[in-house]
C-alpha cells in the first residue's frame, strides 16, 4: 500500500481516455465531439446532439430521420409500470421515482442483463432509454400532483411531447408553446454531457462490472440527485427564495457562504474543473433574459440572482478561489418560467444528461475497460483477538 496515492474525490485522477467531450476549465471551453457548445446550443437540436454524443458524428438527414423515428416509436412504456408508479406516495421526490422506473426496465427487458448481447440489442436499449425517459419524467410529476398520466404523442418533437405529457389535462386543450419547447431543447443540449463528472463516473463504474445499461443509468440518476451535483439547480432556487423571504439582503448570504463554521455554500457557484466562467452558465444567463422576456414573465428572483452573482464576482473570497456561476445558477429560473416545478429541476438535468451517460457507457464497454476498483490505504485497528460478548 506504500505505492498507493490517495486522491480523495479523485481531484487529480484520470479514470479513462475519452473521445466524447473536451473541457478546458482554465479557459472555460466545452465541446462535444469537437463541436463548440455555443454553436450546438444555437443551431442544433437535442436529439441531434444525442446522436452526435452517442454515435460520434452529426447525423445526415436520413440518419436523423431514422433515429428520431426510432426514438418516437419507443415512447410508450409497459402498462404494468403504471402499477409501480401507483405504489409511490405522492410526496415521493421525482428523482427517486425516475431512477426506480428506469431500473424497472431491467425486468421488462431481461435481455439487457446479458453482457454479451449483440450491438443491435444494445442499440435498442439506447433508443428505449431516450424514448421512455420523458414519459417516466412526466409521469413522476403526474404522480406527485395526483393527475392522470398522459400517453406520449408521437406526432410531436421530443421536447413538445414531454411538455404535453407534463401539462396537458384531460378536460382541457393543451397546445405546446413553441417558445417553451425551444427553450427546453436548448437547456437539454447544454446539459447533455460533461465528461467524467460524479454521475457519469458512476454510470461508467457500475457498467464496468458489466451491469446492464438500464441499471447503470439508474445509478447515474441517483448520483446526480445530490445537491453538490445536479441537485444544485433545485437548491439554487430554494436559496434565492430564502434570500427573497429574508428581505433580499444578498450580502448576508454571501457572508454566510464565506463563513467556514457555517455549512451554507453559495449554490450554483464553484466547479471542480472550471476555474473560469462555465460556458454553459454564460449561455443560460442570456437565455434566462430572453425566455422570460418572450414569455412576459417577471421573476424577482432573477434580479436577486444577478445581484448575488455581481457581488460574488467582486468579492475577494470568490475571486481568490476562482468560484464562478455554474450551469445550475440560472437554469432553474428558466425552468420555473417554463412552468416546471422546483422538485422537477434535477429531473430536467437527468433528461438532458441521458445521452452523455449513454455515450460514456457505450465507450467504456466498446473499449473493454476493466472493472472500476479503486484502492485504499487502511487506517483501522491492527490485528487483535476476538473477545466474546460477555467479556466486552
Ligand atoms: N460557496 C462557498 N465556498 C465555496 C463554494 C461555494 N459554492 N464552492 C467552493 N467553495 C470554497 C470551498 O469552501 C473551498 O474553500 P477553502 O479552500 O477555503 O477550503 C474552495 O472554495 C474549493 O472548494 P472545494 O469544495 O474544495 O471544491 P470541489 O471541487 O471539491 O467542489 C463543488 C466543487 C461544485 C462541489 C463546490 O464548488 C460546491 O459545493 N458548489 C456548490 C454546489 C453546486 O453549485 N454544485 C453544482 C456543480 S456544477 C454542475 C453539476 O455538477 O451539477
């Protein structure tokens, strides 16, 4: 064990080579398969980006049509899954519901447990995941609010179908607002991959034992849930609301975040890799202004967020530590303007990250990577004799 280097949190440990996402944290650069995130966010669509991440190239027209047709064909889920959903109390957090429903796919498609199944069969799992995740996500929400679930509408694009399943009620007409669908599509693109983050590393490490793709993705969803990772988008809005309820004194909260005896952190700030502006945060900040203006929404927490950002960027504590707003800082404000409830924000992140998780799992298996198994340095008791219970 003398040869083992301990690196808690793997801050300086490379776990793999990867050809999927390039990230330069010093300069604030992010590219998927070589394409700039700024270009993809402006010009592409989420399904196209999913194809790019998973298969390595942007699809041509016929590849794209085939892929979106396949994804659309598999949006329905087995009716018995509704029984699983019914078993959850209505106050269940939708992230727990989502990871459970995704994991239940291992039971509905037991072929997926075979580590040696054909590439076509693996591809079918990939398509099913992309197709069914929006259905599960919307159903998790319906379970929470006690409304009947909506079935997918395959005449709609990916995001419009999701929004309709989320918000349509049987007694009312529901037309998807194209501004909302476009804004959601852009947010999903921005979340689609981020190399070896906590949830992606989880997906790869679970998959490295040759566990099924569905089980690996389910584990990734759970890793994403925590407030230091994807759960931060929910925590940011809760923090902004708390500042508002407290009278709007941003300085007070900044001081709390700087106080090492206080566990409070400025949510949506700081990043393991970015020591500069998170390029996604830049795009999302601008999108927040655009989307709220287009929808005619005036959200006072947007002003609080901007004031907080400005104060932090000029505060020596944050400057010295190179803490900048990350992807989660402004995304929740947009989700909220789109009508998405706070506890669904991390589900939105999961929906966006899905193609990245899939691409990373596929790369790991295709490269035949060994099982993930870190080492440790033991610090416990030396060898000692067993003492029977009546002598302890
Ligand atoms: N507020 C106050 N202080 C902070 C913050 C923050 N948000 N983030 C980091 N610091 C301080 C930290 O206390 C430490 O100070 P010191 O050197 O005096 O001990 C220093 O900055 C370095 O931080 P760290 O915790 O060692 O850095 P890390 O790479 O282990 O953690 C992080 C990265 C993202 C978990 C952390 O910055 C954090 O907790 N941020 C708030 C939660 C958040 O927004 N998470 C979303 C991350 S981005 C998207 C995603 O993954 O979902």
